[in-house]
């Protein structure tokens, strides 16, 4: 074999070994995953507070309470799942939204404030969708969103900076923390008053489906 | 640029592509949040078209770049009579990679409606490999690699 070939193969081998080694290392050092689903002692009444954004059938027996961060990509994906579930089991699910902006996302709190400000003018879900579609939106962009939704811009700005709106988000965060939310999205799936906690969006559909099929 | 240098550049690009595709493969399998300046990467990774026969597209990409690097590494060793054949193989592989990249970029833009920066990097590398493999094929020195002293 020519020395040039040998040199290139050594380089290739080096990159392959390094890559495989790093992958193995990060795989074995990954943080232990807490069980994605667990039964909880939470009562539905612990999480239901009037005035929260919600959709679906308000009288449905199956209630999903979602703790979400608008800058978190998994929450955006989880939202797609939720939309599909609401469509598939139309009239059989009630969805309630609670804020859980994480500190690691620098704009999450601003987004939560914007969505809550939009909620005060009845456009929470529309604002949520716009933010999920553009999770790097700036303050200026949020105002453009508000404008496109036909919100009263002055009121929107005022609410976005108001203490009351900040208070709502702080309460949601405190409630989440009290009931063991530590990452987003976290869902509480209630059938009647019996609830279970689902961490992450990946197992959400698989958890909801048997409940709904048994429900019909 | 001499054919040796051209071959090295292609080899280095193939290695870079392998790293990018390998990372995407790893993140896909781990269902990790992909480092991205927007939500595009996650959207693309979550889309059904990000798998083919149950295997992540990034895995095929990794194998593509790996095989390209192997072809480049083999080339300096083959006999002069076989140089043209190997150059044609490299060009064929470069063309395949380029066409697949064009198709994947089309999927991102018009089907998934999201752009993943890592995929863009991979598409740029695949395009560069295609152009360079065509140059290497046309290169007059292609068949006259000096034999080792």
C-alpha cells in the first residue's frame, strides 16, 4: 500500500475510533432517566385553577394539564401530538395549559409573558402557535405577532410587563414544582380525578390512546 | 491543484461530512434536543421522512461519507491502469450524494417546511464533493500519479 493511502486510512481510523469512543462514553454517562410515567397522588382539583388557557371539551372526563415552556423544542413537538389527540378524540379531552418557563431558555419567560398577555385578549393558543413556529422570536417579533392577531398592541405591551402577568407565571411555576415537574413538557393525565404524570412528549400519545379507547 | 492534494481535500471533506452525519445519527437515536439556532433541526428529525426503512437517514449519510473517504484513501494505491475506473467510481458516488442532498433539501423546504442547519452543512459538503470529484475525474494528472520512490 502506498504511504499516501496508509496515511489516509490512519486518519480515517483515528476519526472512527474517536467518534465511536465519544459516542460510547456519552451513552454510558447519560443521566439516569426517571420513569417517564408515574401514578401520582395529585387530584385534578390541585391543578385546575380558573382562568387558565384551555381548549377541548370543558366537561370531558379525560383532562390533560400541560406544563410547557414556549422556547423548548420538545414542547413544540408535544404540541403537535396534543393537536393530533384533540382532533382524533374530538370532544373527549379537555386540555389545560400551565406555564413552566425553564431558566436554561433565555427567552422562555418573555415568551410566557407574551402568551399570557395574549391570553388576556383571548388569543393564547394563536400566540403559542406563532411562538412555537419561530422559537427564536425577539420582543419586536412578538409585537408583530400580536399585531397580526389583531391584539390591542398598547394593552399587550402593558400586560407583557405587568406584575400581574408575572405573578400568574410564578404561580404556575410554583404549582409545577410542588407536584414534581422538573422538565418540560410534563403532562398530567387525569381520568376523572385519578391522575398520572407523563414526562416528555414521546410517550404521551401511547398513554392517552388506551385511556381513550377504553373510554369510548 | 495536484491530484494528490485534490484527493486529500475530498478525503477531509468526507471525514467532516461523516462527523456531521454521525452526530445527527447519534442525536436521532438518543432522541436528543439537537443544538440548533431555531426549532428546525428537531422538526426535521421528528418528521417521518427522517427515516427510511426504519433506519435514520443520517445513518445512510454516515455510511455514504465513510465509503467516500475509503474510496479517496484507496485511490493513491491503485495501479495506473485502474486510476480512471476509481476516478469514475468517486464521481459516481459524488453524483449520488449530490442528488440525494438536493432531494433532502427539497423535502426540508417544501414538505417539512423547516431547515436544519446541520443538514445544510451536509448538503454543502456533498455539493463540494460532487464538484471536486468531477474536477478529479477531468484532471489530466488523474492517471499519472507518480509511483512511490
